[in-house]
């Protein structure tokens, strides 16, 4: 079993390289010691922001990865981190500008480099549909967990039992999200209603499409020789869309600290590396099995984040509050798990979680 420092080797290396690069970027843009130090500190703050916002993401990733084959585990942790860093932290903000300003990708890149204030304004204008899409998708993720009829462990006993019983009604989670979307659509100013509704519907459709694809691949895999591969592909796509939804909040919030796209990519990229390593550590150590209520805390955090994203369509809610709120809920679930362990005796960790069944990670370190 690797030590915590061994798990964090690559994140530490990326942190040092990223902070050095951010300082060099600061000197390039400002030519002063003060500007260099400012870029250095902003990159560090962005990394901390990303980690605080994405710890629940690591827990959910670990939960899903336990059911995937070693091949697809490695693919998610290699290809997935590339998509997360370059796709969501660089390409996604550029695509927003391409669509909003109706310019080409190269023109959007030039705008980010030469007119970062205007670039940030375009990103800010896209916040409403992003919040609607991410809010509806993440709310469905959380409700699907609490409505699951096979769920037999409950953290907030009374409430979670009621949610599970309600989940026996077919399509209840979709109906719940639709009511939420309609409520906020009514409350929003008239010019924003259509954009909010359209984006929220796409969030719901995307979740249902990814979920349906996962089921189709599972069934197809059961009758084919490549069962693990088909199931792994469905899980991979699900995790990528989920990771993108988690990333929305951090990307948008980053523009409150700096308008420099390249500095944002460095800071959030550092944070993404820690999330990747935390995911590996959670799976290989069987932490989710050892701490009984940790998953519950993560999904409650996701549900709270989805509500916050909806609320951000009307009010400004600092991302620091969002991150600390999620960390607080997960911390409570961790403390509850420790108390349960002391009261009932340390539980045996699931063999599959410890050994990574159906196979374990093959370290790339």
C-alpha cells in the first residue's frame, strides 16, 4: 500500500512546475516583481479553490471507478485528466467566446491574450445557461443516488429513507428537477427565461442520454466477449460529463480572481491533479468502504451545489462559500463515519475496494 506522499508525488511536481510557470507568466505580462508575485499567488489560490470545489467529485469518481475494469480505470485517470485540464480549463472557455462573440477559435485565443477584460465579460454573460445546465445535471446525479431502491445504508436516517421510498415512483427524480427548473424560470426576469429553460432542459437530456447509453452498453456487454470494455466506455462517458459539470463552477469563479485564461488554466490544472490523485487513493485504500457515510456526504454536497448553481442564476454566491460548504458537509459525514466505526467496531473493507476488483490500478508513478 502506497503512502499518502507517494500518491501526491505527481501533484507536488505539477504544483512546483505550475507555480514557476505562473511566475514567469506574471513577469512576461507585467515586467515587475509585484506582478510576478501577484500571478504566483493567484495560481496558488485557484488551485486551492479547485480542490475545495472538487473533493466531492473525487469521491463520486472513486465510487464509479470501483465498478470499472483496470483498463478503463487507467484510461479515465490518464485521458480523463487531459480532457479535464485542457478541455474544461482551456477549450471550454474558448468555445463560450466563440459562440457568444461569433468569432473563430484563433480570434477567441487572441482575445484572451490581448483583451482579457472583454474575454471575461463574454464568459460572465454565459454564466446563466452554464448554471442552468450544470444545476439540472448535478441535481439528477444526486437524486438518482438517494432515490436508489437498492440503497440500504442511510446517513440522515429519516430523510434518506423518505427519499428512497419516493424513488419507487418512476421518473420522480426528473419530475423533481423539472419543478425546480420551472420555479426558477418563473422567478427570473423575462429576457432570461428562455435561455435558462433551454440550457436546463439540455442538462436533463444530457444526463438521461448518458445514463441510457451506460445501460445499453452494460446490456450489450453482457452478451458479448467485450463486456468489461462496453461497460467501461459507458462509465467513462458518465464520469467525463460529470467532471465537466463540476468544473463549471470553478471555471466561472476563477474569472472573479483573474481574467487571464492562461493563469486560470495553470491554477485549475494544479487543482485537477490533486483531485485525480485523491480519486486513486480513495479507490486503492478502500476509503469509501472504510468510512460508511463518506459517499452520502459527497452526494449531499452535490445536491447543495446544484441548488447553488440554480440560485447563481439570480444572485451572486461566492465560489469560496460553495467550496467551504461542500467541504463542511463531507467533513460531517467523515466524523459520523468515525463515530459509527467506534460504536460498531472497525468494518472490514470490501475486498473489491481494497484490491480494486475486478482489478486494481496499475500505477503509472
